[in-house]
C-alpha cells in the first residue's frame, strides 16, 4: 500500500502545482525583457553623443539644434530605416528652437531612465541545452547582445544547426557548439576561455525509469548532478573572469514543481519506488538547494560570482512529450491558451544573466522577472549542506 501512495502523491502534487501555475499565467502577462534602445530613444542618444563629442549639429549662438532632415536621416538611417515616420516626426521636433540646457537635460534623463539590457561584447556564455526550446532562445538573445555563446550538449547535428541559425540572425559568428561526453572533459576544453555566464537549462521531464551513462537516475543525473559537476569545474574560470562591479554569473533553471519535491538523501536514485513525477520534482528542488548553497560558499570565499535560480513557468516545449495520452490530449488546447512560448519562458533567465539591475545580487529565486520565495525546504541549510556533500561524493569531487 505504501508503494501506491509513494507513487500517487508526487503525481497529485505536480498536477496541483501545474494548475496553480496556469491560473497565475491566465491572469498575469509574461515578463517582457528590456530591449535595446528603441528608434526614438536611439535618435536622442545620437544627439547626446554628438553634443558630448564634437558638438556637431548645435548652434550655441541661437540655442538651436541644427539637424536637417537629410543629415539626420543619413546619420541615424541604420537605426530608423524601418521607421521613416518616426524620423520625420523627430526631425521636426529637433529643429525647433529650444533652450539648450532644457533640451540636453531632457535627453539625458530619457537615456538614464531607459530600461535596457547592456551589451555583452567580449563575454562568453555556456548554455546547456541551448540547441532547442528555452535554451535556444536564451542562446539567441545573448548572442544578439554580443556574447559568444557556447552551446553545450551531446546532439552534435542539432547543436550545429542551432549555431548556424544564431549566426545567421546575429550577422556574426557569435556561437559555437561544444559536444561533451563528460562534464570534466568539457570543462578542460573551456578552461582558457573568459567565461562570464553559465546557464544550466538542459533537462528532461517525466521520463520512464532510465539511467545516464554513469549509472545515475536520468532526472537526477541530467537535470541536477551534471550541472552541479559542470559548475564546480568551471568555478575557477568564472572567478578569474569576474571582478568587483562586473561579477560572473551562474543561472540555474528550476521549476515550480520543486514546491512539491521531496528529497530523500538515502534514496536519491528512486530505487525503492520509482515515480517519474517525484523524480522530476526532486531534481528541481535539488537545483534550488544547490544554487543557494553555492552562493553561500562563493560569498564565504569572496569570489566575484553570483548564483541565482529561475522558474520559467509552464512553457510549450518538447518536455511534455512524455505525458500519458489523455494528458497529451488535454494539454494541446490548454497550451495554446495558457502556456508561455519558449521565448517568454527564457526571458527571466536572460534577464538574470544580463541585466545590470542584478549586478552583485545572488542567492535569489526569480519567477516571471521578479524575486519570489521558493519552498520552505529549499532554505534548509542543513539539507543544502548534506546534499552538497552527497553530490560531491557521487561525482568524485
């Protein structure tokens, strides 16, 4: 009888949490990423940059901004080729007589208040599971910010195809694929890179009982233990790449199912009674515990690295392919109405990795772009410590 309860209770918990998440998504819009400067704001930046530089385009004798329609179109054309009406309106605005200080003050205030993701030129990001779904959207967006993205995975053809798509969209070679059969081998190939971001987004969900090549239960091994090992092996590189005011960042992708997760330190492999729902929620709880404890250790060592965990919500990806047939049928219409798209699901992870607002902040759980409390058990420091010790023994650290 206890085996029946041990199987059913995780299933009930996971589906109840799923209903709660869907209700939230029904009444709340998805978090929207701060984008790069909009067309009109870029025009103002152009004026400000010119004022700060050679003062080209400003006549101080009569306090008049001297941008003709032709010169403004020519210099801002690469920003506004798709918005000619905006150019015309802004040209008319900027050729009026204004008080010099008022004009410059307004422009400076607009630029300061603009919410944008900063450029990440010269940085390297490792994204596990970056060839599809949310991982791909994360890789694509980071590449658009100037990051060189290393997509880490085992499916070489799929990974290379994702890299080609990213390079085509970004217009430059801001992506590579790195195949790794073991986290240790992969970390050795990347030890000389200047890595600023590690995004642990690879995962499986509700898979029938299977094991990794190393003999670990698949959910625990792939979702959690592999990321635990990879992150630890890259810590020295991340520490060398970070500095005060510009920390390196570790971002792990968990799930709301961690609220229903139960961690049995004596049976992390689920050998006594396997339940895919329980295994999945346990792996997601382990990621939260790991991230919190990692941040504590980083603070104690004084390393310039932050570690945060994100919850993407319920997202329409291939992760749901292992649902039973009735659940698959029910999922299709619900997904169209209530699930997030992969781009929306990835938005919080991208924000945590790249936003200047979170510089220096670690040990946070974020959902839909906002800080949130995780499960009560995830804050148990003794449980964090025990899981860390157990994980080190399992991977040989």
